[in-house]
């Protein structure tokens, strides 16, 4: 018969096996508290955020940095390593954004010098100069599959091909603006043709959605900024999605976004006519239910390419959708059947709001009230515009200060309309400061087919970062990359 | 942290908010995590439970009277969170990877650990809680009584019955082996 002490020692040993050290626990709890605090006060205008809250957040960050510094000594992952100092010559902007007037991050394709590899850049002077901060180990032939730029100091990027391993996905995290990076444990091996989508609420809490044709959609969760991932939920690939209509290059789940620790959204692969293609969770991602929208989608080709709803806070979200049953938003052609949907209750219900202009649009909201829309022809926004003598279409820009109920046109000026090229992104970091990316491709058009842009081998593409300090009225090119 | 200090901190939290709360919370996070690991046997879920418990503690701090010790109050919230996690649908679809620590251990030890945890899970929630608190967290029965909201006598009784059941189940599985 087991004695009490024998039983106790066996009990302790068995439970110690499932109690690994949790060096980040204190930090993650504090970060969660700070996040909740921040979200509670977020709906208020920024100018009203009290100094007390700022002091609390600053102190939490200081304490967290101190605790993290202590704990890093025992952290079981490779220690931070300095970022590479080499800045490549040729780069093509891919995605990213400015956090505030000064600090911004971006992912770029590097197509010059050491092969086709991706890079991470960061600016601290409002976009005038950029420093390469790519994680070490991300060498040539590496693809940065996803980047989450959380604030001025914290970011996570997920790459495939790091350390010479072409099938493993690694997530790197930085807590010091890219000066050092930590690499997490690799997620399960990736298959050919996979896609990644990540969503981070704060420096610690994130979700990674992996999809491919064989495995379907696999949703992973991290609570330590991407160092460790655990499988939370999965959805097998549906074969029918790939055959009807044929050639649709979408998988099962394809894009993820969380607005709180509990509530998140997933974009579905290829919805039927009776589905919105959106799924919502209220338990942190373990279970997902279809999200009904007031209108059916028109474009069933690949909803992965449509954006997920943008949430300014827990309650207020916005999205543009193609709509088949709203006649008031049906101008010239089917592609123009667009409507703005807004929710004030975290996505439980949606209403249609007016949308200015026509054509393909981009929308953004920096809080529940203030947003912008750019409206133009499909060619201006979707396709790089041709040679410099080709006509450039004007760029109608509208802003709202009442959550999209009314819109005011903003007269924009040169060079946005004439020489910068096709606009690929635009966003406001505050009421006055806005950034826009433009891509210009010098093409050769043949007499036989003047509408087709022929790649002459190495076209001198130009990426331009534009900045406005007067609410979008005037723009200035502040950074140009060219190869 | 003495009870007096903690009491002063509770007052400070009410007056000054979050910073004092963190000081109050910090010493009890690791015990909370050990309790959650002992109850859930899943480190990732345990971290979630402690995070949720910390948020609830923050919101409900007004219920903690000045002078009342923080640890039993917080561990009670953690125990509740573990209970909620086990009962929710969320728990049933968790697919955490097996913990790596056991890989370097002898096969017998690994098997013994698995059997013991299995036996622990089968003895009933109230008994499991007091067994984990007493034998794994090394807490005295009077503090466990505060955590579980029951009498010292009830705690002792549950502890005896829990250990008895645990021993019986382990011996049965030892015989099968």
C-alpha cells in the first residue's frame, strides 16, 4: 500500500511534468490588463485620454520590460540576435503601415542583389529614411508570409524558408523596434501553395491561420508573441470549393482577424450564394459560426481577396461588400455594386450606410467616427498605370467624422494625380497626417494591343511613399524605391 | 508580503488603480499558475485560466476587504476559471501539443505520471482541488478552507477521501501493469 509521503511525491512529480516554467506569465497578464484598460478608454477621443492612463501604461511597459529582461535570462528559446545592418538597393513595397507621424514599418520584396528575398524596414522619421531590420536567419529565398506591426516597438513576422529550411514556418518577434529578434518554435511543416494570415491584439496575444489544399485551415494561438503556438481549431478543406467554379484558388479558411481576446473573424474560402463568407467566434477562436450580413455577395470568385471587417474598437466595425440586392448602389457595371456596412454592436448586426463616389474603393477608419474612402476607376486602383504620358485619373478622396453617415470630398492635388502612379494604399494616422503608397510601372504598349502592358524584361518600377500633413489636400513624395 | 502591506495595497488600488494592483497580483500569479496546471494538466490552458482570473480579480477587487489576504481570494478565482474551462465547449476542442518535458524521462516514469494524472482527474472536482492545493501547492488546510469557501473540517474530510480514492485507483492501475 502506498504511503502518504510516497503518494505525495508521485503526485508532485506527475504535476511538475505539466507545469513548465512560465517566464512570460507576469508580463502577459500585465499586458492583458493594460490592453483591457486601453480598449476601455479607446472609444473616447484620443485627446481626452487622461494622463493617469498614460502613466499606468508607461509604468506597465517599464515593469514589463524589466520583468522581461530578467526572465529572458531563463527563456528557453534562442537569445535575441542583432538585426542585419545591410540595406538592399532594390526593394518593392508590399505592405505595412505608419504607427504614428514618425514610426512606421513595412515589408518589401528585395529583387536586387542577393536574390528574391523579403525584407522588413522601419522608419522613425516619418518615412523619410528607412532602416533594414530583417531578422537574422532570414536569408535569400525566404518569403515573409505575414507581418503584424503592433506598435512602435513590437512586431511579429512569420516567414518560410528561414535557416535554409524551405518547409518550416518561423515567427520572429521584436520588442525593441527590430534591434533584436527572437525566433519561435516552428509550426508544423508547410505544404506547397499554403497561405498565412496573422492577427495580433497586443505584443503577446496572436492568432495564426495556416491554409493549404490538403490540410485545410489550421488556426493556431500564441500568448507569448509567437514564440510558442498551439493548435486551437481546424477546418478541413472542402473539395467542392476547388471545382465549382473551376480554377478558384482559395482554400478553406483564409484570413483571420481578432478584435478582442474572445471575438474574431475568419474569412471563408469560397462561400455559396447563401453564405456571407464570414465566420465569427466569441470564445477566442475555438468555435466558429457563420456571420450573417444583410446582403448577399456578388463576387463569389475568391472572397479571400476581400478585406475582413475593419474594427475601430470592440463595437464599431466597417466593411465594403459587393451587394446583389441593393439597387441604390448599382451604378454602371456589376463591379460597382458596392455598399458600406457598419456595425455598432461588435458585428451582431449590420446596417448599410451611404458610400460616396463609384468604382473600386478603399476604406479606412482610425476610430469609430473618423474615416476615409478613396473612390476611383478600377484601373487607377487595381492596375499599375502605364507610361508617364498615359492619362492619370483623379483620385476622389472623401472623409467622414460621423462614422460614415455623411462624407465630405477632399480636393487632392499633385503629385498624387499625375506622376506618382497607381495608388495601392492610403491611411490617416491622425486628423491631419496621412500616408499613401503609389506604384508606377513603366510599360511598353504595342500598337497591336494598346491596352496590354508588356513587361520588357526589367521595367523600372517605382514605389513612392507620399505624405500629407493637411488632411489629404496636398501630398509630397518623401521616399522612393526603384529597381 | 504581509497582510498589513496587502491591506494597504488594496486601499491603494482603490485610490490609485492599476499600478498597485499589479504589485498585489504579482506574488500570487505563480501559485495561480501551479494550481491551474495541477487542475487542467495543460500549461497553455493554465496560462489562459490565470489571465482570465487576473482580469476578473481586477474587476472585482472591490470585493476584497482591506486586510483580507490576496492569495486565497485569487486562488479561488483561478479554481473557478479552471472549472469553467473544463465545463465549457472551448475546453473540449483544445488540441494542445503534448508537453515536451516528459521526453527525456524513463518510460516508466512517463507512464506513472500519466496514470497519476488520469487518476487525479477521475476523483471529482472538489476533492481534486483540495488535493492539488494541499499536496502540490503545499497550502495549509485553513487557507484551503478560505479558498474553497468551506470549513476546515470539510477540507480535511475531502482531502482524506481524495487521497484514499487516488491511492485506490493508482494501486488498481499498478496491479494491471
